[in-house]
């Protein structure tokens, strides 16, 4: 374990030394390349800023308007149809928030873990769901927006389907392993 800890401790400083030395050895203008990359990164940041602001405002309006709670109540029959336990409905806000916002979903997951405990079935499902799904709308707005993709309806459908499969798989796997 201590060998891995030492490798982890020195990995980044070694890379920060080796990469510029290798570039210098290959006669790559290191500083000029760094400045050009930083300039491109800044342009990308400026280009995605409107998408990011729009996404964050939309998520805030969605949560503050009570639409998240309404959607969670509307999805309760689906949970009941699958035969899942009554307390699994507390996972609905996490399942809805996860495709929208990583930090919002982390806050919901933290509340679930605080309420039910980290070793509870709900806490384990929340943790598994958090690790097995992605922030679909964030990916679409930020990553697709940064490269100029405008038509991403198929990516959205596939991303949301993957999030749904992640929810179902999280509940099924955790209940099989820990219940």
C-alpha cells in the first residue's frame, strides 16, 4: 500500500517535469505551445459560457418551482409497478436530478445518506446510482456546445435511456447484493 501511495504522490510532479523535458528534447517550443493551448482553452470557455449559464438557470428554476417534486410524485406509480419498496420513492429526486446537475444530484444523495445512513439500502442505491449515471444535460450543453454541435436529439435520448437503465440496474444490483 505504501508503494502505491508514493507513486500517487510523485506521479503529477514527475509528469510536470518529464513532459516539458521530452518536448524540449524533441525541439517542440514548450512555452509557445502552452500559451497557444491556454488561449484555445480560454476561447472554449468563453464559447460555452452561455450554454453553462442557461443550464444552471434552468436547473435552479426546475428545482425552485416545485417541478422536481411534481415529477417525483408523478413517477411514484412507475416505482410501484416495478414492485419496489415504498421507501425507494425517496430515490426519485436523485434519479431526476442526476441527468440535470452533478452538484445538485450530489446534494440530494448526501441528504439521502444523511437521512437513511451510508450502509442502508437507500444509501447504497443512492451511491451506486450516483456512480453509474451521468449528467446527461450538462454533457449535452457544455461538451456539445463547446464543439458547436446543435442537433443532439439522439444523444439526449440515448443518454436519458442510459440514466434510466442505470437507475434500474442500481436498484436491482444493490437489492440482490445487500437485501
